[in-house]
């Protein structure tokens, strides 16, 4: 009998709770601060942007939060998602390492993002909200929220970073097919966008700018709320269905990961996979190395400053203690649009400061080389974002080839690239370049910290 390559859970194994890592940490993360008073934020301060249920989840100290059955009903369209053993990649690399990937590309929009988009839309609809605004980089989050809003009868308005809006036209079409309205950011529709365009008429945009536009619109309308696809605690909470399922699938495989690798932009995909395994590590039940991988062009964890900063460019959001490149930082228009964010999740930043995870940055040419290698062996073309994790997985697997170590390596393949193929076209044509973030640019950006 052939060795098993795919580990599939039954519908009965769909998680019934999300996992909150905060109670298990050696010390709690620093609180967000009000942008005006600089005092710790209270629930009422978030009410113009989020429904009460999500505010409660943002600040909860409960270890587990029940998943509403109405959310699990939509989850069942694609969850539980499969775990694969990448045997053909292992053979191609000639490594004794065992490489596993949790594949989130089976969702309706082809990424992990609906794991949080669906509950966010559900809780907003339950409290009578009629419209959600948001930003999106590569378009994965915007697509997910548009899909989720369609499930609950909400309007959806999306500001997409200009660089990605131009690079990825099919993402816009997907969002519009699900019923969303999509604008390139910066736009003339908001004060934030007009201010940027006045200074930089040819701006390629950033997630920070797009957040400013979406937040500004939400704050002006009592029937509208804002939805965020990464960074905040409640978003990472919802994504833990990934890691909870993966733990059960490793039991099926009779294996335990020695190294866990995930790509990081704002942190939702990485946290979703890593946090349940971190719980097991802190409890002494396993001891994986947990490694976050980010783009060399937007290296918040590896080169950013751990400080309070705004989550957006215009300074409309609360101040978050996080690894940041500065809220006015405009990253190069690399193809991994979902990783082009100036800051890192406060929770992941805190966990990194505690020494519980590692971080490294990799240039996009090595990442796309890894994506091509993976596609030609495993048959899935990875989205540009998870190619960063795959590049790190391949580095680890090749080390195992040199040392003879038989490590088990786990990563989250958080989406496919069927709508990102122009990025692969640029790589295959030899037109892709690696832009290193200069010390001068970084220093100039960090000087804007509040």
C-alpha cells in the first residue's frame, strides 16, 4: 500500500471553538492606545468601527471562544481543509525531511481569508449593520469579505492598493462578482486619499493608505462598520481553525512538526497556523521551532522598530505596539501584495519579543523560484505570499539533506495563484527584481513614529 499523502478530516472534526493564545503567554501584550489621549483603549472607543461581539473578542481573556453554528454552516463549504505530505517535493530536493502543507486554497476565494471574513460579516449583520468597508492588498481579503457579505446580505466597499489594483485585475472582477464595489487606493473619494494624491499623484498606494480610506468612510456612517483582514487579535483568533485542524491531521499522520514556517504580512495566516502549536509547545507537549517569513522589501519583524504606531497612514486608527517600519512607509510594489504592510500584528510582535518565534526576510526572486519548484512537483501554483514560507521550507529541507536530519516541516499554503499568474509571468520572463530596503529609507520612515 502506498504511503499516505493527503490527510482529510471528517465534517465532524470541524472546530467548534477558536483558540485565544493570550491567556497562555508568559505575560500579556501591551494594550492599544487612543490616538488622541494616548490612554489605553476602551470598548466604547472601538464602537464606531466594530460590532460589540468583535470588540469583546478583541479584548477577551478567555482561552476559547465558541464558533456560532451559523458560521460553521458556511465554513462547511470548504472546511476542514486538507493537509498534504509534499512527497514529490521531498524527492525533487533529495531531502530526508518530511514536508507538510496545510492547504487553504480550497476555500471559495482560494485563500485562508474567509476564515475571518465569514464571522466578521455574521456578527455585523447580527447587530444590524448594512455595509462594510475594508482595504485589500493582493485582493485575497477583499474577495473574502465580498463573498462573506453576500452570505449575509451586506453591502461591501473595498479600497484596493493601487499597485495590486493594476497588477491583479481579476481580483477586482472576483470582488465585483460577489457584489462588492472596488476603488483603487489612494482615491479621490476620501480626504485621506486626496491628501496623498496631492503630494504623490503617481502613488502606487499601500495598505496603510487604503486602511485610512476605509476607516474614514466607516466612521462617517452609523450603518457602516469597518472590517480588517489581519493584524488585530480577533482576526488571528478566527484563523486558528487552521492550526486546530492541522494538529488533528498530524495525529492521523503519526507525526509531530519539528519546524513550523509561515509567511507574515499582517500575521493572520501565520498566527492561524502557529498559535495552536504554540499552545502545545508552551504546555511541553511538543517543541517545534516556529519561524515567520516576510519580504525583504517590507521587513517589519526583522528590521522594524517595536514601538507604538498607527495602523494606517493618516493616523485615524488606535496606536498599536508592534514591529513597524513607520505608518508613512510605502513599500516597493512587490507581487506579494498581501505582505506589503508597514506593521506586524501586535500579538505576533509581542510573541516575537518574548523569544517564542523566529523571523527572517527573503527576497521575491528566491520566493518565486520556490513557488515554481513547488508547482512543478506538487501541482499547485502557490500565491506569491506563501512562496515566502516555501522558500524557507526549502532552505530547511536542503539543510537536512546536508546534515542527514529527518525533520518534519509544516507550513500553511494559504492560497493559490490562479489570479496572480502575471507575477509568475514576470519571474519566468526574467523581469523580476529584488529591491532591498535601504537604511536611509527606513530611518526616514521611522522618524515619523508618534
